[in-house]
C-alpha cells in the first residue's frame, strides 16, 4: 500500500485480488444486490472481508469502489474495440484479433489499448456481468439484451482466419523455419482440427496464437 494525494493510502491490487473482487460482485449481481447499476455498500464490505481473510491485506470499501471504476473503464475500452471495423472476437479464447495492418494502425493511435488485443482478456465473463450492464457470456449464462459488438468467432473460425492471415503474410510470426514449413504446418492443423474435440482445438489455437505472436 502506498500514500496517495492528501496522505490517503492507495491499495495495490494483484490479479488474484481483482479476480476475487469480480467473482464476489458477480455473485452479488445474481443475488439482486446491484439496484440501478449501483452496488450496495454491503457488497463492497463482503469483498473487503474476503480479501482480508484470503490475503491478509487491509482493504477498504473505498478501495473496492475505486478499483471497480478502473474495471469499468477497461470494459468500455474492450467494448469499443470489439465494435470497430476490422476487429474480430474469439469467444472461446476471450480474445480480440485483427490483421497486422489494422492492429498497427489502431495501436499507433491508441498505444495504451495494446493489452486488450491479441491477448486473452482476463476475467472477461465476470467483467461482463459486473460492469457490462446488459451483457454477459460464458459460464454465467444469463440472458441479457444483445448489444452491437464485433461478431463472435468460434475456435474453428479463429483457426481458419488465423491460418488464412498467416498464409497471406498479414500476421507476422517469430521462430519460423521457412514459409514452406509454416504453410504445411497450417494446412496440417486445419486437417487435424476437424477430428478433434473443442477442448483440443482450443489448445491448438492457444499454442498457435502464442507462437505466431499476433502483433
């Protein structure tokens, strides 16, 4: 914890702490404890108690409320990027992707948004339920009004799209031995994916995305 303006203590959030906060607040939403899109103080107190018990950290309700504003700002950015032309959403991987040209053009103007593109978005489902108002996906499975975002892709779609972009050299990748090797490898993956379960396909996609470094 460090000192902020006017001597106020600022709380340093770790990823596990943030995940716990979002999990608890997601449960609070399902319990109806977010009237008019505003959480009750008791919801923040529940987060404070859980963090103290789990991590032994001195967290205050104000810290939770302030961090929730940060999460809400991140969510707004994610929604905005997903809605832009040229970007696609891989639902299974919770990842926004784009061609090399679209990516670089966008990041040049918005460098701080790099963390939301070509990388898995941590705690996406929890964020959707906690700060997404009328949108939730994945394991929470609630029925919310659809909003206009980039069309979601299945893992099969993602593998096809990524393979096509790599073969067209739209997406650069590292540690490649030769164009011929990579092309044949992509083709082999396309063939293999048809005979694999969705879990196996997801593992292939995650490995390929890391190796190809969609930058």
